[in-house]
């Protein structure tokens, strides 16, 4: 083999004879770019609509609370926004335990 091949001969051997394609390159025409300016929209201050208050189920929990064992007890009323009497009772007892040591449930009624 002849190892003294020129670059052009190697290209012809690998890629075949180069056939010049007669293409006339179309000149690139740059279209005028419109200048885009982003403007903030001016919005009127949003008026808050008053939503009609939907019916919320409420339960009234009555507790007897105190800080002395078998001492003076006062009645405490707690209103819970739930239909579950168990949740209402737990919520009321939790709130009462923050201030009083002894808590006794009297009743749970719907309002």
C-alpha cells in the first residue's frame, strides 16, 4: 500500500468523489424585529366580596372544672365547630386542662 497519500486522496477514498453541488446560497434576510415592551397591567384594587357565612355545625360542651379535689367546682361552657361529640369533648377538655386540674364532663349539646 501507498502510505504517502495526500489528505485529498484519503477523503476521496473514504467518501467518494466529491461532486460539487451547485447550490446558490440564499442570502439571509433579517426581518425587522419589533421592539416588545412589557408593561405592567394596571389593576383596580380588588374589592373583597363578602361571602355569606355558611352554616357551621356547633356543639356546646358543658364542663365542671376546679383546682381542688372534691372542692369548689365551676361550670365552664365550650363551643366547638364540629359535628363529632367526641372531638368536641376532647377539644373542650384539652382547653380546660390548661387552667384547671380537675375536669368533669356534664353534657354535649348541639346548638
